[in-house]
């Protein structure tokens, strides 16, 4: 199982990479494996305010549709437009080209509520 140590994780199988006051968010390698072949990603709009634990989009796979939940609160600054044409990037590179949104972090304290790679690894075994 691919679990980068520099990321934070949620119970809902999202990951967060922090760079200054920006957080990049995607779904974990485990989640994409459970969903199967991803065929569509629905994004929030740039400048949308998102609240921790609230849905911010959906991920559609051949066999199901899953909500994407906001791991932290903030304002959407960028969406991964490449996924509009190549949603399968979430399957092939969940932690790289398959990122979904970037947000400006509203409350850095919320990051402390997320799991480490070790904690997430224990959740999914």
C-alpha cells in the first residue's frame, strides 16, 4: 500500500498535502482501489468556501459514485482541470497527477485532527 509519510489522512480516505497556507487534497491509493476505474470527478468552483467534513464534490467510478469530503475548511484556489479529460489519473497516480483541489487553509489547527500515514495504515488493514 502506497502511503506517503509527508501527507495527512482522513477517515473518509482523503489525503492532504500542506505547502505554506495551501492544502492540496485528493483521495488515497486505497480509496481509488476500492472505487475501481474512475470515469468522472465533480469539482467545487474556484473561490467556493468549503467547510471541514462537508461534501465538496463527487468521484464517479464504473460501479459507484462517492462523495469527496473536505478534510479541512478553506477557500478553493485551484481545481485539477486535467482530470476533466483524464479522470483515470486518480487511479494511476493518486498522490501526484490525481490530486483534486487546492485550498487556502482557513484554520491550521484543523490539520492536527488528521491522521498520520501510520494511523491511516492501521485504519485500512
